[in-house]
C-alpha cells in the first residue's frame, strides 16, 4: 500500500461550496480511474501559528490510497488530471506539495 498525501494551499480564500466542488472533481477522477483504492480529504484546522509559516498554509489535505507504485505512476499520467488542475488554477490559484509514503 502506498499513500499519496497532498497539501493544497489556495492563494486566497475560496468559498466553501467551491472548495467542496474542487475536491469532488478530484475524487471523481481518481476513484473513476480504478487505480485509487480510497480517497480522503480534510480541511486544515487553522491556528494562530499559521501566520508564521515559512512556506505556505494548507487549505486542505488530500490522501489517496494506492495498491503499489505502478498505480501511483498511472494516476500521475491520467487523462483529465491536467484539465482539472488548469480549470481550478484559473479560478482560484493554488500550490500543491505532496509526499508518497507507506501507510502511517
């Protein structure tokens, strides 16, 4: 089992309904691929210390569970992934960092 954990940071506030749609778009694509075993997402819990973050502050954390490295590589090249990214980036710019790891 490999987990792909993404930390997504929108440049500015994104309406709650739009954030939920962004996550639903990603979930539908990933789960529809047949390569992702589980999808989970949670909003970041903001604290005062976030104002001093040296990099970025998360808006949402997304985690994909995949069977193996082949499945992980396949989702990075899936049709539709760049279209979703471009569409949402044009409306609400964001940055993403990620880590691929065994289950914690």
